[in-house]
């Protein structure tokens, strides 16, 4: 089976979904645009909303810790400026460079996970940050992007092996397994779960056999149960998740305060800046539980609005991946799929933890929560999406991937632009 036929067979969207997404993201009938303006506006809207919510949620905590109510706001503005610089740099880098050096990025992520165990800063019992002067960098965020870029390249290089040989499936899992082992040592179980789900989704969309996919899910569930059962603090989190009101001033304190925030928000909220729970009642109000403050201040309507923006971002990423595969840009397609799965699942975990649907995990809300590491890496990811879509629109021919061991070697083809542009820009 040819690569194109295989990719068409593994399309994520059926015909009805494709028709619906074409209506949601219509092609322009005017002059084709070189980039997706709607996606860019969506990204900037989420960043701006994040800055506003950090400003609202962080003032009481900043006053208590530093005496300056604008301490976290100032830092978030610096992080945002750095994110814009990162986006500008990433947008200038052709996608084929990411594919060519995906193994090097994977190695950098691996070395950073090893380094943090020796030189990292420990906060609340977790060693996850490497001090960089006035800032701390959370290496797990870099590791996520590094792993997904590597997997996209691996699925291109070893596409046939992943589809037909169990060894090709296991090789990809081995890389994830090494990453996961190092993350557990920090410990950072939440990032492991996000990596596992995204890796599973990318392998499935890359053509892994259904039996292997089911086996991977079962192994993942078994590993999850084993890690929870052998860790006291994880078991306590599960118990507080099951019944937070059994110990509302102990293990269930954070979740009960979060639920109170949502309850106070009602339909239209208390108004921006009028949250009560952020007044040192709700821990991590400007980071992991910023969505609870948003729910209290903007209400159910605001919650639905922000979730709709994040859903649009994830769906747009998946649609870009679909269109890239249609144009035989395999690496771009798989990477866009991975970014879409990553953002959607991390959003689900963050929101689910704050409303009591999932156990509490230390995961940020994409592009909204306070923190430089998450904002910088996720900005790089969405800038990659813009670059992928840009190359799809102008018709960049992808670099021929390195041949597999059982296929004859072919000379590399340098990227070049097609002479004729597409009539529309989906």
C-alpha cells in the first residue's frame, strides 16, 4: 500500500465531519492568504484573556508573598513578551528543519529531564524546575514538545514498520517509556498522562494496528493503577477526589474551595476582579486553578466561552493536520494532530480537576494559566501550527523522508514551492 493510500485510510475525520469543519473553517473566495488569520486571532485572544485572569487572580497572593500586588502581572507580561519573540522565531523556521533535527530535539528533552534531577529546584516536594536567574524553567514542558516532534518524524521515517511490524510500534513506546520514567522521578505524573494519551493518539493515527492500540491502552491503565497504588500521596488525591467533603480542610481543601468558586459564579459571574475564593482561600488560584476563578468571576457563560475558544483551537489544529496529510505533508500532518490532541487533553484534565471530574493534577490551562515555561512552549507549538498551515497554503513540497531499512535509498529532495497556488485557503 502506498504512503498516500495509507494516510487516506487513516483519516481522522469522516465525510460528515469534513463537511462540518469546512463550514466552520471556510475557504476564502478572495485572494488566498499566506497564513490563517482566524487562528492567529484565536491565539492572541487566549493570551490576552490569560493575562487578564492572571491579573485578577494573582493580586492577593502577590501581596501576601511580596507586598507588590502587581508582582505576578509584571512577570506574566515579561513571559508574554518572550512568548511573542519565540513565536516570531518559530514562524521563520521551515518545517523540514524540525523534521530533520527531531532526533536532536528529543535528545535535548531527554538530557533536560536528567539534568533537573541533579540541579533542579524542589518546590512542594517536586523537583521539576531548573533555575535560570530570576526565572525557573519547567523542563517537562519542553519534553512534551520534543517527544511529539520526534514521534511525528518517526511516523514518517518508519511508517510502514509501525503499520506492519510490532517492533516499529515498540520503538516509539520505548522513547516514551524513558521519558515517563524520568518524569516519575520528579515526580510529575500529570505530564506522563498527557504524553501517554498524545503518543497513543499519534500512533493510532499513524496506522498502528487496533490490537496493538488496545494492548497499549490496557498497559497504560495497568501502569496508572500501579503508580497510584504504590504512592501514598497519589492515593490520597484519589480519595479526596472521590469524596472531597470527607476532609474539606485537609486533602479535599483545594477541590472544595474550587467548587465553591464555581457555585458563586452562577450564570453570569460576580464580575471581573470580584472573586472571593482568590483571597487566599483557593490555593494556586492563578496557576492550576485559574479556571475556577474565571468561573466565579465570569460565570457559566464565561466558562462556556473560554472552553469554546480552546475547543476551536484544538479542532483547528486537527483540521490543519488533516489538510496537510491530504497534500502529502506527512510530518506536518502528524505533528498538527499531536498538538491538537495535546492541547485538548491537557485542557480537559485542567478543567476536569477544578470541577471534581478528574483527580487534581498540576497541569496548566493552555495559553491562559500563569507561568513562563508553559506559555513559551505552547506558544512555540501554536506558532508551529501557523507555520505548518502557511507551508500548506503556499504549496511547499515536503522533504523526502529518510528511507526505511528495507527500502532502497533515494536522493533527498530540497523543499521548493509549487508554481501554481491553490484556489482557496481552507
